[in-house]
C-alpha cells in the first residue's frame, strides 16, 4: 500500500478535537481511528503494540540482527485534526500534474484555491496535489505524518538489508488543542530521542518553537435599562474593547513573521453583564514572553483603576521553546539534515511559529525535533498536500533509520 493509499483512507476518519469536552481523547472519532491503526499495525507484524484508554497508540519495529545495541529512535504523529474547520465527510481529490494557476475546489460554492492568495502553490507545478472539495479541511495535519511513518516502517520491513536499531512509533490524540503530550508516557515509549512528523512544506526541519500561554480576561458589568442607565450601567463589552485596543496594534499574527511574537485574540464572548476575551500569547524569546504576560497584568490593573474590580485575569502557560533541550543533543538535528539530503530534499531549518507535541515531550525528557509532513494551508478548506512531499517525508524516515544504524 502506498503513502497516498493510506492517506486517502485515513482522512475519512472524523478526528476533529474539542477542548471543551475535558476528556482524553477529546472526541470519540480519535479512538475509532486509533483502533483502526492498531489493527493495521498488528497485521503488519509489529511488536509491543499498546493502545491505552486515553488513545495513545505505540508500537515497535525490532532492530535488525546485529543492531540491538543501536539507540532507539521514535517517530510520532497526532491523530486529531484542528477544531478550526470541519473534518466530517472529507472528500479529497488528486490534481494530477498540477499545471499552475487556479484550482476550483467547489464550483457550486465558488471556492477556488488560487496562487493569487497562496503563492507557494507555484512551487509545486508539475506535482500531483491532493486537495479538498472546498467544504472541509483535508487532514494532512497530521494524517500525512501518520501515513508517512507507517509507509516507512512497511518499507523497512520489506527491505531487511537496511540495518537499523529498534524503532518506536506513536500516534497520540489532541495535539491541536495543546494536550497531545499531556498523557504521553515517555518511559513506556522508551526511545532515546524522537521526531514528530508534523511540519509543513517539504524540507522543513524545526527544533525551536514559540513559548506559549493562553490568557482569559473577564470583565464584569452591570446591566440597567438603557433608558435610565446614566451613571449606573457598566457595559462590560465596551470595557473589553477598550482593553483590546490598548494592546500593540502591529503585534498580531497578521503582522508578524519569523521570530516575531504576538498577541492573538481568539474569541470574544459577551453581554453587558460579562465579557470574556481569550488570547494566545507567543514569543520565541523567553524574556520577551514573560514581558508579554506582564503587559496583560499591567493593562488589567489599568482597567481596574478606571473601573474598580471590573477585570480579572487568568494566564496559563501551555509550552516552552524546545531549543534549550535540543541544543545539548544537536546531533539528532544533524542526522535529520543528512537524511533529507540523502532523500534529495534541501533542508530548511526554520523556527516553528506555533508548537508541536515535540516541545512538551522535549521538556519531559524525550528530545523531539519536528520534520515536515508536506502539507500547506493547514486548518482550513484550502489545505493541500503534494504527493511527492509525502513520499519524500517517508523516505527521510527510512534514511534516519539507516543513518542511526550505520553510525552505531
């Protein structure tokens, strides 16, 4: 079975995660998908297969004879898709030999994937592209990663001349809501280091990510009939808007790139009586990250000075920049770079403008850089993945296994 065959089958599983359920996995579709993968791994003859009650699926490809002493390397991808767009009834199609220009995803609804909006499409002229039907996301984040890992393991099984150490694979739930590594048992996984196959465009290799926090600011108001509200009403929505415009206008996702951090307002829920603003706070630099959180505290005090006891702030750290955990073991990044070159891929070492399970896993004692899965425009109906990118990602996994086996 090819990586494309696997991918097209996997995206049919509705695995959209949901941060409001307070369960693990957060949605039942993830466990259904994990159970299907468990059966597939059993049919392949992998060993040490475990699927726990939280939806964490792990398995082993044993070392080839004579390589039992080689370090154990892991490969990890996540089961869930983003809550930002529907993952129900995904209907992908393949655009053969993409000629360039617009791709009509849904003629009836006038939905077009265009290089005018997504200029990176022009990098893939001549490639076969897998696209959506314009009504759902595709699911390459991260079902492409799962397909690539399993295809690589299948290839290693059928090519025993490639010497490699023990390889562990894991598929976990709820990465998209920041909880993918929360119940990941690093000790049980038993790898010396690992790679998440969860990056974007072909060649991406990442070992530093944002420091991340979520902030909720709650504003308490007082409702009075508007006809007699003078000096009595306190409109929490207006106060919340006042808070929002006090933050730097240009330090938002739509105005930043590279190592530039931001404040991102993700939701507003409000009435006159109460309004809640939810933000994510991001910065690669730890000191700047801490200052951004202090700015929220400062603005909350400022609001409360004008409107006593109106605003309350709750900030929760989500994950930290894994660079500090990767730098002492930079050889694992160098192995990935060399593997890409052997696979005919030019490595692009870039910072992650987001986070991966690898960040949290690195702080739990499992160094875990991130490698491309090949998809673009994640989390929406314009998502697509080039077939060649998936094939190359799978080949990179094989080359990593080969290199680690050869070096030891």
